[in-house]
């Protein structure tokens, strides 16, 4: 039987196809991409400006944009509520795959 819920997966390799299936709506993926890019910019600002508060801003950007995509466009609950670590990892793998052209925006 194939796992279909976020909490059913034993490995990230099993989880990632499920993660992608939860990001079918193009606007949701775009919002994830924007949020992740802003999160990286905030992390860079935290380091360059030596202002740790920018790490908080990065988390707010990353999760805020992603959750907006899920609730407003994808119409599902983010997997981060059930599998936070795998979801965090999935976001960065998807981000890389978007840059590599394996996933369309």
C-alpha cells in the first residue's frame, strides 16, 4: 500500500513525491519560490549586518509565503504541520529543482 499522508513516510525519498503532489498549483510553487528567496536574502542580511532579527524575518517570509500558497491556492494544509523536517527539506529540494529547470514555475 502506498503512503498518502505526510505522517506515513519513513524516509525523505519516500516523502518527496508526496511533497511535490501537494504543490500542483503554479501560484503555490511561485509563492514558495519567492518566500525561499526572501528567506535567503534575510539570512544574508543577518550575517552581513550582524542583526539576528533578520533570521526571524526569513522564517516569516519563507513560511508566510508558503502557507499563503497552500491556504489560498492549493486549498490544502501544509505538510509542515505533520512532518516539519521533511517539509523544510522538501522546500529546499523543490527550490533547487526549480532553479535546475526540473520543476516549472
